[in-house]
């Protein structure tokens, strides 16, 4: 008996799924030739696994075409051959294989031009998707992208997406209503939206997710993506944990919005955004706050390249700790709202790219705390607008002289900042 048959739980002459709850899609009629529609075969295999109380459905090496969508029953794992997320630069870099040359690749064709259709894969309680490439072969790498629904929708409790390459979906992963979701080791180039998080009331986790333009950097498509794309979008989520994530070439890298369900609070560690018109935008967040540590943010393209934007509707607290900001932008941050925004132990490298006298931090309203940071350019550091309620700018290291424009009409704390100016004689 072959090792593959043992792994698939199929003995010669026996029924699929008789060994250890493992099922092969080949035994249910799937053909990995990129031509045959495999939707029904995959669904039959998953229903069989779900009916037995859960199991693993294996998709061996091949190109599986889908003219429809899949609904994963509770407790089912759908697994390709990859144990670690692959990378396919074939369209951008001829030195690496195309997605149809190796591994387990799902070719999605349903609902071209219809963003509001059902997702390609709907996951339910305790479902796992692992080790596959999701590829939209009808998407043109040289053109404005065609809309499609989300590639993956996570629902229920404890669904997991592991080691999956989202090569070129229009919309990537919708985690709405999937409490305790886990998205780990996911790479690719979602074009309009990467991951959308909402209606989470019990700790979601997103780890090691990197969105880069591996599939296409053709000018027309990339220009559209930078004008419209949003990599990570967070609505209502309680105790969200996000670790080691990255995105390149979007309009907004990380976006925090208020939905009907509410707003976000969470812990964001080691996140990065490169060449995004706005690296991180907060429309509103929870009072208990967004804790953003060890971030790296770069903006240098677009009509007003800015790393951080906090909107007029924000009422919550945001803290940036030990973060770095660089790239020839207009300003590091534009801050409004009635909440509190704090920067500490951070590095501000470049701003005011056109020498217009812009401040690194332009604060229109609310409360701002700037402590222990390094301003590496001899240009204006902080503007405090008339509607700023409270401000502390202290213990910073300043190149040149301290240039804080205080338009508040009240005293603010400007203490112990170290500049290049000589000390006053005693």
C-alpha cells in the first residue's frame, strides 16, 4: 500500500475516509488538471468528513478549478501539500515558479465582476484551511482589477487559516463573527481588501501576515491598488492580537473604523507598512485603546503622504511605542478628534519633503503626548492647533532647535527637551 493511500485513509478496494478520518478529494471526483470543475467533488469530500464528526480533507498536488464556492462543515480541515506558506513570483520574477507549476492551487472563477456574491470558501466552527494557494486566473495583472467576493469568510468559533498564499484575490479574508479566529503565515497580494475584522467579542489573532505586490507591479494595477487598497481593516474586535504583519503599496495599510458593532481595542506588535499613501488611519477606536509597539511606517507617494492619521471622529486612546517613521513624506502624523494620541521612544526620520514648513506632528485637537522621541531633521516638530485640549512634549532629542507651534491659547508642558542649541550661560 502506498504512503499516499495510507495518508488519505483509502485502502485498495476500500472506502474513502476509513483510516483516521482522512479523506482525499480525488476519491470524490476531483481532478487537478485546471480544467474540470471541482466544486462538487470538494464539497462531497468535506460533507463526508463533517458527517463523521470531523476530519481532514486532503487536496494533493494539482490545479483545481472552481466554478462555484465551498461551505466547510464544522470540524473539517481542508489541507493542501504546503506545510509552510509558499511564494510564487512567477509573473513578477521569472526565477520563481508560477502558481500553477507546483503545489496545491485553487483556481477561482465564480462571481467575476460581482463583489457582493458568496465567498469562495466559507469556514465554520473549528474549521482549518491550510497549505493551499488561492489564485484568480481571470484577473489581469496589467489592468484595473475585476471585483470578486472575499476569497475566505471565517465564521463561528475557532476557525484557522494557516500557511495560505492569497496570490491575487480582490478581497482576501473576512473574519466577521469568527471569535478566537487564527490567521497565521498568510502571504500574497489582495488587491482591494486584505483582512477585514468585525463583530469579534473574544480575542482574534493575526500573525505573520505579509501582503506584497508579488503577483503584479504593472503600473495600471498598482496605481489602482495604491488609490483604493486597504490591507488590514479593523471594526469591532475585543482584545485583538496582531503580530509581525506587513503590507506594501496600499492606499491605507491599517485602518480602524467604527461599524454597527462598535470599535477596536487591541495589541499590535511588530507591524509595518511601506509605500502606503497613509500607513495607519484611526477613524475611531475604543477608550481602552490601541497599543501599537515596534511599528515601522513609511509613506512617500500620493497626494499627501502621511504615516499616521487620526480622524475627527476618534474618541479613544492610541499609543505608539518604540516605532520608526521614515520616507520623504509631508508629515509624520495628522491628529484630530477628542481622544488621546501618544508617541513615546519613537524615531522620526523624514518629513516636510517640499520644505513648506510642515511640522512632523500636526495636532488639530484632542490630547497629545510626545515623550522620549528622536526628531532627526532640523525642521518644525509639533504644531498644537487651537482645539488641542492638553499636550505634553517632553524629554525628546531634537536636531536643531525646538520648534513647537502652540496655538492653543493655554500653557502646555514643554519640558526637558534636548536640542542642538548651546546651553544658556549661568
